[in-house]
């Protein structure tokens, strides 16, 4: 099916980009700053892991109609107004507080 | 566990004596096993004394039947379950100094049943691993052979119970992290039906599959602990109502007339060790002898179960772990110049390599180019897998197989090849993807005297069935080996 072929081609194109490009992009998406040693290790790892995972794209699957035998249980509690002051507990989790607020580096020059 | 609870209630032994015995055992074993990350000896003994005083008061007033079921029993809890006022590290530098502001619902239930939480156990960082070697605080060792791993990620809990340092423990299971270490260490581990135990206070890894479960010395203890911790919780919208397991019915369960399917891909794959295969075949022969119909079952979709699991779990993990940004809690890097550096340096210094690997994998499958053909496709495959399991449970009462293709590997082996480590999860991830209950019980030893684990799976809310079968087999194994059936409680 064309859809599945396209995904396999896309994956091969992705992997043909340099490992360095792929890892750099992924680490930016992940909010990580990797050392050169980590980049080398993780590039090597992902070059084996990702193709293994990608095999899933070759399965012939469809978005079938909702399965009538698969029921979803969802319980909603009744709305109940009450005072909930957990700010003290939240503040207790951080070492970086000033005047009851979290301190962060300046974001606006 | 239940034997101790009964002995405390009947004043044959005090909780303080039990706690002191456990700490005595710890002095001997813990330095080499490293099962615990936090221990509170003085506090635990004080609590034991309070329990003993309560027992005296209730007994003197003729109210011993009103005593909580686990009063005074020391248990351990995996270090990704919050306990208010105590460190919860998840085995990570990121949460090394994090003190929990509240207690997890399942731990509250444990305390409500009278149990004493004696410490928090070691684990693979954020639940990501199969050996407990990914803990920032150092690995845990196998209680029978310190050159081997106890399994993971609930390796500390498994080692604590198997090593005689706790009468029971709570672990958590996302892709097998209760069952596999139970199998490696020769104890019982239960993964309940998804949603039957609240996840409130369980630090999230893959939210659609995470669940807390008991690690115990026998099936009846596991049933009792499950009954204590289960229950719908308004603080967890994915929690569902469930029925308690009937312990008397477990004792009366028989395999006669039952239909058992052994999942062929779990047993007949290239990684299955000969001794493991023989042990499972011996169980099959025993079940047949006892009147069950046992058949091999083919399930083609299982070939992709590991890939599906790692796509979905990594995607969820990458999302769940994005909260660790150094702002409100946890580790914060020093020497940062701007907000972006705060995020990246904190996360790079706070997370270990395996966690980083999973986050990268997760962001890959969720990225716009691959979302449809990786993540969405994995969702479809998981749904198809659930449908296949439902169909099979129309024909079989139980599905079975080894809990792992191998016995406990040597320390350092799993880390050499991450992909092989992932593939070793083949036996356990199907139940996780399907949300069905599964229990691991010891069914023999290999030639090196390492425990072999048998896994029994049932339909959703089928804890009574799988624990009944587990109890039946446990008694049979005990008869055949000459050891007392369920005598470790």
C-alpha cells in the first residue's frame, strides 16, 4: 500500500542523514544537551533500535470502527467546592524560592 | 506475611521482635545486596511498639477481630511511590533530594491496613531498565548470587523479599518490572489489571501501563496485599472498581477442566534457555496430569509486541519526564546563563543514559515525520493485540509462558546491548499492552540453581482465576520438592 511504502522510504531517508544531524535534532526536541561521547553511544544505539521499532509501520493496520467489546470506564466525581491550599507543600519541594516564588534565570533582557 | 500478621494479632510474637529480626537480617545482607535507598530503623521500631500497644489494647478488650489485617508487618516500598515527608528518588539524580509532599494512595492503603513501611527500595532510574543497574545510586545484587542481577526495575523490592529483609514489598510494573524480578528472585509478583490499583502518587513513566503490584513470598500473601492496595480512587481517573480476591476460593481452586494456552512465541524463541523451556514443559505436563487441557497457541502479533511497547512507552515517558526542568522541584544545574540552559543542563546532568535514550526514542516516534507511522501505528497494533487477547480468553481460561526467556543474567551483561535488553521483555510486555492481569510464580531452578518463573495471564479483572491457578501450582510444586506449601507467609 502506498502509505506504508512512503513511511519506509521516509525512514530510510531519515537514517541516511548523518547520525550527528539526527541526534542533534532529537536532543533539541528532548531538551537535552549531550556530550560528544553520549552522542556517539546513542547514535549507535538508535541506529539499531529505531529500525527495529519502525517495523511496526509495515503492519497492515486500519483505524477500525470502535470495537464494541472494548469499553472505556470513566468515573467522574461530583464537583465539590473546598479550600485547597497546597502552596506550602509545593514550595517545600524547591530550594529555589524567593518571596514565595520560584526563581529562574532572567528571560527578558 | 499473613503468618506474621496472625502471630502478631495472637501475641505469639511482637511487631517489635519482627522488625528487629528484619533489621538483623539487613545488617548481614544489605551491605552486599543494596536493596534499599532509604531505611528508618528508629522510626520503624517506634511504630512497631505502637502497633504492639494497639494489639494489647484490642486483645484486652476482646476486639482482636477489629485489628487491621497487616498490623505491625514490616513491608518495603519501591522508591517511585511517594511517602509524605520522606525522600522519593526514583533511582535518579534528578530526584536525589526530593521529599514527597504527599503519600501515594496505594501506600496510604498499606498503612491503613496497619503495615509498617520500613524503607524505600532501589530501582532502575524512573522504572527504565530490567536489571536495577540503571539506578543512579548503584545496582542491587541478586540475593542468591551477588554476581547476578535481581532483575528490574523493581529489583530492590524483589531482593528485599527474597533476601529476607522484608515480609512483602510493593513494586511497580510498566512492561514487566514486578513480574520479571519476581521470576529472577524466585518469589511471587503480581501485575494487577490496569486501573485496579490507583496511580495517584506513583511517579509516572508510561501512564497507560504503569501499575503498582505486590512482591511476596507466596501466592496467598500476594492476594492479601492486592486486596489491601486495590480500589477505585477519585484522585486517579484511570482507576476502576474491582472485586477482592477470595482467599478461601484460591485454596479450593483446581486446574481440572481448565483450558490453558501456552503462547508459543514466548516459549519457542531463539533466546529461550533450555532449562527454562524444560521447566515450562514440566508445568504443562503437570497441568495436563491434573486434568487441564493445555495447548500451544500462536499469536502472530506478538512478534511486534516489543516494538509496540517501546514506541508507546517511550512516547509517554518523553512526555511525562518533560516536567523535570529544574524549576519547581528536583535537581537544578549550576552555572546556568539562561532559561534554555537551565532546562538542558539540568536534564542532561540529572538523567542517566538509559533515560536519555528513551526520551530520544519517544521524541522520535512523536515527531511530525514519524508520528503517524510509528506512534499511531503502535496504537493500532496495541488495540489489535487487546482484541486478540479477548478472543483467546473466549477459548482459554488462562494463557501462560515463561516470565522471562532466561534466568537472572550476570551483572553488566544487559547494558552491553540495549536492543537485546529490550527484546528480553518479550514475555512480559504483551500483558502490559493489553492491560490484563499477570502473575509470576517460581516453577523450578536451572542448572546453576537460579529460579525460573512461570507467568499466568488472565482476562481483565481475572485476578481470582490467575491467583487460583498460581496457588494450585504452588502447592503442587511444594509437594514435589518437599518444601512446605506457602509456608513463608
